[in-house]
C-alpha cells in the first residue's frame, strides 16, 4: 500500500468552490459537525439555527425542510421527527406531567388514543374522549387538570369535521393548550394558526411526501416559549430524520397543491357516485352535506383531500364487504394514504367507535392519482363480484 494513502483520502485539502445553485436543496448527511476551533465549538448553540453543532440537531437540508413546513402551516418554528405518531408523542411528552389530563376527540387517530391509554397512563396522565361536534359539552369537560386538547380535522376513518372554532374558543377561555393533527388538511385546506390553535402536527408521510416511501412528522408553532419546550424534549428524546428522507419531502413539496387538488377532485367524484349505489348506506366525506360536521367544513374549507369512507348496508355480511375489497384491482390494500396509488381498508366500526351513531360495515378509501373513470369501473366490477 502507498505510504500515507489513508491520510490522503481522509485529509484531502480540496474544497468545492462556493456559489453552486440548483432548484433542489443539497443533501447533507452527518453525525459529526466540524468546528474551526474550540472557541467556535463552545460558542455554538444547538437550539439556534444560526449554526450547526451535531447532525441530530440539524443540517442545511433539515433546516430548510423545517422552514418550508413552517411557512406552509403559517407558523414560525418547526421540528422534524421520524413519523406522524412521533410528532404526537413529542407534543404529549413535552407538555404533560403526572396528574395532568388530556382530552382527545372520540374519532381520534387510533394510535394516539392508545398512546394516551398506555404510555401516558403509566406516567400518571389521564385522558377522556369528547364529541368533536359538541363544543358546549366539551367546554363543560375542561377542568383544572386539563392541560392539553387534541383536535383532528377531519376525524380519523369516520371523517366527521369538528367544530374547530367552538372547541378552540372554549379551550382558550380556560387557558388550555390546543394541538391539531393537520395531516388531512396538509397546511392547505384551512389556516390552523388563524384559528388560534397553538401547536400543529402533520404526518409528512402523507401529502408532503406524496410517494408512499417516506416516514416523517412535523411539529409547528408560532409561540417562542412553546417551541422552546418542544425543542428541549426533542433533544432529550434524541429525535431526528435522515438527510435523504428530508430530500425526498423537499422534492415533493412544490407539487403539493397540484396533487392535493387532484386527489380531492377524484375523491369527490367517486364519493358522489357511490351515494347513489344501492349497496351503500352512507358515504362519509366532509364535502358531502350528509357527512357529520359538513357545516363546519363548509365554514372553513373549500378543499377536502382525497380521503373518504363508505358504510355498506348492514344487510350484508362482513365477509361480503371483505370480498369487495379483495376484488378491487386498482386499489391496494394497505394503511396510510396520499400516495399515487389508491388504497382501500375495511375497519371494524364497532370496535373503533363503540356505542357511536354510525351503523354498517366501513371501508376507507384513499384516492390516488389514477384516472377517475378507471377507479369507478374498478369499483363497479368489485361491487358486482361481492354483492350480486
């Protein structure tokens, strides 16, 4: 081996010239960040975006994505985490203490409810469920121990659109922090911070990524002190995201409004058509007048994502509904949504919403970017195969 070959490969003095500019952000991947001297190392603050300290605390790639998500949401500060559920967990961890209570909507994302029922309970945090369409009853539930209220628009799987204005106003009167899971709205459907919501999370896995190939979440705020609490918990928990994943989301962001409208347009067309099918008891889509909370959606939104659920008539057996899903050719069977391929998943409504008002066998559809006419034909042949 040549003498000093290792040193030459590691310590080569060449640095590329500055000034390179391209439409896409460069991908910076590092754990170690080098400082010019000890004084520079000691002067650097990991809480500030003025410089870099360690890869876990940010690189040019992740800082850029944080700033773009903050701009999308209308916030000032953003933190990136490995998933949407991690974003929810970070908010809970940062803002709750033993003896506190958290209120969750009855149609909350299932893993969020399970997080409260199991992990938060082990640390002395209690939770209760509230009706997101009944702001008056919700207001009466707020007590001295209530420290955090989660909001979700639209509700997970059953798609009710909450009375956001009424819920936030009630929480404000009692000085209770509000946090919104804004994955469905993607920062586009309505302005969460204009409603005085204090913390906004997203599963960037969904619409911002758009490819079904990235797991990531975000936590966005406007309040400096609130961000400081979240940032400290973020550091203490060692949360971070990979540079290549951040790059994938950055590459997808410019097309987000176009994709969101395309998902929405096709989903509405299919949801309206399914309303007239004899096999269908009800279509749950916030833009349809028959969907619970439609009036709240209409007051805030014009867009409606690409997600809706169908309740098949109770006269059919669950096996027939499962057969319908199996017969679909263009729809994949799988969780998540907002990717290019349409998805369908049957849910056990009785287990998800015990005692709730909805009846029937539920299938949730995530409409992708296929042609509407092809998706409709696929649904038609599956309906014939399962129910004829």
